[in-house]
C-alpha cells in the first residue's frame, strides 16, 4: 500500500446524510414528501466532498469551502433534513454482489460502510439513522456483533 493510500484510509472522515427533494421524476411522487432523495456530504481535514446520485449520473464534487464550514447547517437552512455525523465503518467482504439497483439510498449506505442500516427508501434510511443517533449514541457504523 502506498503512503498516500494509507494516509487516505487512516484519515478521519465524518459523514452527514441529507434528505429532501421534490419529485423531478414521475415515479418519485410515490415516495414520502420531503424524503424523495438523499445524498452524502463527507468532511475530512482537507474539506468537504458531496456525493450525489442524480438522474442518469453520479455527481462527486469537492467543494471550495474550508473544513470548518458548517455545510450541514447550510443544508438545514435550505430546508433539508440532515442526519449525522457518522464515522464510516470499515469495508466488509461479501460473497455475492448486491442485487438491488443503484439508488440514492444504496449509494448513501455504501458511503456509510458495511454497518449501515438496511433501507429501501430515503424515509426508511432517515428513520433508521435517527434511531442509531438517539439510541445508544453509537456513531461508528460497524457490523453487528463487533
């Protein structure tokens, strides 16, 4: 492993998941209002990165704001629901690839790591993440039993 890769893996990251969105696609109207989309904002010592799946493409943007900037507060003032911070859990080997199609929920779960709660909709993911924060204040998402 190169020193740069080792440093990137050891760097502490914090993850916030933001929920919101209007129905820009007709099928999104089936989802709960205000919870039709989710995306991840990651902070490390160098700054902020936003990972957002859009219709037909994936947006990954490194923002030109300092790491101390209150990006979750900005999103909350914009009317989004923001849950976090979480420290992503380690990767875990799996025998078979996931069978669910790529979605905003699946991408957010992948960013959170192997210990992320199972959910199919943004509302379901939000409920489970809030429960994690409210329950035992466990912010590091690790697989069950560890």
